[in-house]
C-alpha cells in the first residue's frame, strides 16, 4: 500500500488535533468490508507509517497485504480534504 505525502500530512494533522493522544491511528477493516481509522496502540505485527518523526498510522501486515494495490490519498470534496483509498484498476484484457 502506498501513502501519499498529502495523506501523511492529513493523518499527522488529525493526530495533532487530538492533543498528544498516546498511540496512533490504525487502518481497520470492518466486518461489512469498510475501511476506517481508529485510535490504537502499536502491535508487534504492524507496519508503521511515520511522518516528520511521528508514528501516524499502524496497519496490520495482513491488511496491508490485502491492500497491496491501493493508495491512501487526500481528495478535496466541497472544499474539505478527505482521505480516500484508491485501488488500481485491473488492466483491460486484449
């Protein structure tokens, strides 16, 4: 999974807005198949994403493998930046 610099900045700003919360954000997959963010602590099976020396995101290695073809990015919607997960489209068959 790739994470753009814009997404890293957005995640860092979200954490700083929490006022020194212990832990970091975690990318999670719900039972309904939706992807979300929760505050959590680091686990030993995590991939750790850092930005400017701060741990901003934890992703379980199993989930990271499932999202290998995805990019976490920022998209402007109605003037507000939102995090979006974009999956690569499969190549068209010839």
